[in-house]
C-alpha cells in the first residue's frame, strides 16, 4: 500500500509538463503515471486544476541573526513554519561566525539551534569573515561535513567583511575541494565614500540608502571577483544581484570562458521599484543591495528569460517595523533586510508565470531544480521523479489573493508586498511525503524537517 497518491494535477519539472499522478511511499516518490494502476493509498490528494512542483528550495535565508545592534526576530521553528506555508520544503541558512567563533564553531551553534525545530528540511552555508582568515583549513572540513558552500561578504566593515587577499586564498581552497563560493558583492570603498558624502550633506533618508549604494558598486565588485574566480577555477554564486549592469560580463564568463559561475536574484528586486524609498515608510524597504529603479527590474527579468539567472530566493531577514523605524532618519544605522521566506515563491509565481514573463518550467527551475543542482542535492531534491524525495509544492493557479501581513506567519508586523494582488496560492506542501500544509492550513505540528548533507555542485561534474 502507498502512503499518498496525488492525482489529477499537472506535474511540472524544469524540463517537462505532464498530466500524471504521483505515488509516495516512505517519503519517496515510487510511482508516476495513471493512479488507476497504482496500489491503494492511505491518503489521496485531489489536485484537480492545480500544478504540482518540486518542493521549492530557498537557499538564502537568515534566521535568528544578530548583526551589529539588531537581531532578526524568528527562530528556526517560526521561520520554517512560514516557509512551509509559502511552499518551501528546504531552506539553507548561514552559519556566520560571531566574535571569537571559527566557521566550524558557528556551524555547531546553528546545528543546535535547528535540531528538532524545523517544519521543513534545512542545511547551512559556511561563512568566513576577517576574523577567520587564519582558519582557511576549515574549508575542507566544512565540505567534508556536507557543507560545500562558503559565503563571503565584501562589505560591512568590522562585522563580516573579508579582505580580497583572503578571498583569493579561500577560493583556491574551495576549488581544491570541489566546493562553491557565495558572494555578497558590493564595492566597499565606493559605498563607504558615498555614505560619508551623504552624511556630510545630511541626505540621510531611506532614499539616501539607495543612492549611497549605486549599481556600479555591485558591477565593479562582480568584475573584480570574476577575475579571481577565473584564476582559481572555483565555482561561485553571486547572491541577491540587483542590477542588469553585470549581464554582458556574466554572459562572457559563463558562455565564452565556460566558468562555473551562477547567479541569484531575490523576489523583491523583481517585484518592487526604487520609488518605495521615497514613500512615507521607505525605511521598511531598506536592504542591501537596495531595490532599484524600474529599468533595473526589467533588466533582471530579461536575464531570467535568457537563462542568466539560476536561482530566485528570498534573502529573508525578519525585522519588524519598530526596528526599521528606529533609524528612519539615519539610514547608515538602519537594519538591512526584508522578510520574505513565506512570500518569495508565490509573488514570483504571480508576477512571473501569471504575468507572462516566464513559463512554468522556468519557475520550477529557478525555485527548485537549479538550486538542488548548484547546492548538491539533485536529483533527490529539485525533481519530481521515481526515486526523488517526496518534497512537493501544489499551487492553485487561479486563486486571487491580496497579500496582508496579518494573514502571514512570519514573525513580523509587515510585508514589503502589502496589498499586492496575486494570482496563485500555495495549497499543499509535502515534506518527505508528510502533508504539512493542506488547503492552506497547517495540519501537522510535528517537525518533519531534517538536515540535508550536500555534495558538490552537479554542474561541476564531467
């Protein structure tokens, strides 16, 4: 007997769409086809009129994060519950070392925080800061533990920034052990100088935040890092890209030089525009890089359509309006980041698929399949196929909803997408075959999420 059958839905993979049924046993997909020929099942989900996707993976989530004065407000329990409501079945969080910690210390702390507290599956990125430049040997140890991705920041002096010489050495170590470098890429010198000028001119409103971090600061840093990536042969992912100014450069390094370079965009850069900083509550939208003007948003959509964007993630940072309001008139001290682990998928679906910008296969690719490949989880995750884990997201494509923060489950009192009309709704979320969200409601209070030990990026393989 099967545990669950999902029938009458449209099953969407990155490379196919088919009207087939799915049979699940012991957390794994064991049959695909016509369920009339399947064994009986204990549970049947009728997905008539719905689309069934590989469980969404959000590989850019910050939970219970303390940076400087502020800490985000959610725990692994809160955040993964919100993720499940949003159709995400796996998250990857960041083990950023605090003062006195090594990267391995930070990972151990994160493991303790997450263990037996997650509604969805989880993993971590290792992180190196300036304080860890003498611990580069831990790159090999992290990769051996199933943490093949290593994050580095080129901004935030005195907190997480790491110098370019250390980055070069870490890239060589990552390349030697088939890992993956992740970069927050903005030019620190340009931004520091711009912020100083804004302070001198008392241009300290949220609008000043955006103008102090120009797109050229991002593009210049990407160009600099690409030279190091080429020299070392490391695989790398540029996270939360916000500008189309890198398009030709990325295309050249990816297509002409065949470098294993990947890119991520976040939903807020695809949905919002720079005028949010000129609104009365512009401080609620402060994030880095900043949300940019319409032409940059359109350039990012074009990059997705051309296959130059691999992942669409949330960069979830759960601050509330009180934290955001504290420095509304002094942006240099404001907390950076937006809540989004619950809204990332459906906002992208509504504006991308329903907006006619991407097709359903592209949605599956950029929210799940590509992430699973790049992060070393494919084909157990990121695909609906016999032998794959039964992590599934089922969307009603016709449901119309208005987003409202009081109807969401993140530990904050606002959403940057407040009042946005969306077409589409996550109806069911299955994690390892367990029905966590059913008809838009939490139906299983158990923590079904487990740690995902990851391998090297699949695109590195011969």
